[in-house]
């Protein structure tokens, strides 16, 4: 169970340790898949804040997580914050090295549909 693993690691490392990022992300994805968007948002926000605090923000993993965070926000009815996160994901995706045109198109499509 991921929540039990999170509890154990939080006790061992504290709740702001970078090792918790993957667990936050996985738990958020699990809740989003179950359409439990408020819980998903809480864990996406923990992962987002942890990444911001540790400077882990200029990479594809963070951009994709922000995209999924935005999607959960939109599905929960928080369209304003969802659009902010989509814009952030788009800005990061445009700065990433390599060809990310499919991801950029996916973000732009989600923004248009919001």
C-alpha cells in the first residue's frame, strides 16, 4: 500500500524529503484514476511544492506532472488554477531540449478544452 509506504518514509525522512516525490506522484495518479480529484490534487500539490522547494522543475517529469495536476484541477472544477498550471507545463515543455511537439500539442488541446 502506497499510503503505508508514504507514512514509513515520512517518519524516516520527514515530509519534505526528495525521496517522497515519487510516492506523492504515484498516490496522486492513483486518486486521479479513481476520479477522486480532491485527493489527487492534494498529492499533486505536495509533489509540486516539493519540486519547487528542491529546484526540480526544469525537466520533462515535472512538466508532465504539472500537466496531470492541471487536468485534475480542471476536472474538480478549479478552471482558473488549472489554466495556470497548463501554462506552466507549456512554458517548461517549450524550454526542454529535444522535440516535444506532441506534448506541447496535448497541453494546448487541454487548454482549449478547459
